[in-house]
C-alpha cells in the first residue's frame, strides 16, 4: 500500500448500509473500478475510496494504477473536499451529521461569504438581508450560513438551529453528533435526537427542546428537562413549555401530565396539554394569612345580613298569613312587595359572601334554606 489510512477520513461518514455495499461490490466485480482512489498528496493519506479499497483487497484486485493525488493546504480543506464529494455521491447523507461537518469549514465559508458580499455590494450598493421566522436571526445573502446550508443540503434555518443547540447546550450537541457518526437508528426509543417516526435526528425537535429550556431559565420558570425529553413533537414541546411558564406546576405534576399527553398524543393539541397540567395541580387553599382581614370583614357583614334576614322572614310570614284577610289593603300589599324585593337582594348578597368565606354547613345554613322557601312562596 503506497498510502496511509487515517480514521478521521475513514470514519467521516457512517459505513454504507449492507444492501448498498453489496451493490457496490457487485459493480466492481462485474464492471471494474469506476472511480479512482483519492489520496492527499502532501500527507499521503487516503481521502476517498475506503469502501472500494476494502472490496478490492478482499478479492485481490490491483489498484496501483487507479490512484489520483490531490493537493490541499491543510486538513480543513481536505475534509471539505471529502464532505462535498461524498455528500453528492451518497445523496441521502444524514442532515444533522452533514451540518456538523460543514461547521468545521467555517473559515472556508467565511472567505467565500466575504467575496460574495463584495459582489453583491458592487451590484446593489449594499448588502441584503431576508426576514425569517421561528426566533432565528435574519438571513443574509452571501452569509457563512448560506454556504453551510448549500454544502449540507439543508435549509439555512436548519443550520441556524444546529448552531443554536451547539451554542446553548454543548453537551447535547456532542451527544447528538456522536449518535449521528455511529449511524444508529434514532427512531423513537427515548433519548436525545429521536423524533417520532423519524429515522434521523429531528433538528427542529432538538432546537425546540433547547430553546424551551433557555427561555424558561430566562423567565425564572422551573421546566423539568427529563420530562421535556420524552416528547417527540416540537409543537407539543412548545405548548408544554408555554403552559408550564403560565401556571408554574411542580416537577411531579409536569411528569404525570407528560405521561398522559404522550399516551394520548393524537389529541395533544394546546388545549389538551394545558388541561393535562392544570387538572393535576393542587387546588389553591380558600384562605391565606393575607386574606384573613378581608374575610373577617365579610363575615361580620354576613352576620348582620343574616340577622336582618331573620327579622324580615318573620315579618314576611305575618304578611303571608294576613294576605287573604279582610282589610289587607294596597298599602300593606306594596309594603310586602318592597320587603320581598329587599329580601331577595339581601339573600343574594348573603349567598355571595357565604361562598367567599366557605361557610357551607355552618349555623347560617338553616336560615338560608328557610329564606329560599320564602322566596319560592
């Protein structure tokens, strides 16, 4: 072997799936080697062709005359060439891993972006920014991110979200990158990066979780990260975080609510999420120390109203007994009507106060029932 193997380049992408490796092997055996092996001239390191090399070696096929040497100033430029070449060849490269790769090439893209901005400035007299949504920064034509998006076959928004995850949760970013490099199945098995029904890392979901934690911390809200991790929908993450920020439930309430939401994910719209949290929160006590002075005043007022009701009840009973007696004139009738009106208003006020100070079952209950009977009469 006239060149060296380096794990940095050998494992740059996850290995080919077995079915694709079989197709490649069959092609080499039947048609020969289509593409030369590429070696970094200055370092004598194989950059491209590790899978083909393995097949050639397995079958004892010579390749000494099928090596092409390319020059690169440094490892960053060599990796950039490998990335662009293999991403175009594979076509289905994992997007998160592809974006992780292009982050390494920022110096290259920065120079390219600088040249592009100069060209735009000459054409328009100024740079040009395009608006965007979802809490990300404005997109600038000719920006470094634009070239990152181009070479990762992703949108600029996806690149921005991966950068956001890296900036605000480096440990999570590293864990996701390691998963992507291993080429594992990320399909909904309860860990970082696994979106429901998605064989790849869900960039939007990961960004949503990190952003929810960042926003909660800024607002002084205790959002339980272990609970948030269970969700596989970015919309549910957003709705859950907003509801927690609004009602501030405990970690245990968040956990039990999340379990209910996940078990009924088809119904997990914003109203369902809010209800799942609110109905598990303990009810607020009727009174607190701060409420006592006002409640005492209400109770005193209620006592006076109850005494007034008692005397009015007696008077109404007397008027009802005399209603059909001779001599019950218009004066007495209107007096009874006025008393009844006053009785209704007083009773309504009494009921409100009784409910405010939670007096159900107390010694005024009998008077309340007796008053209801009179009002129905």
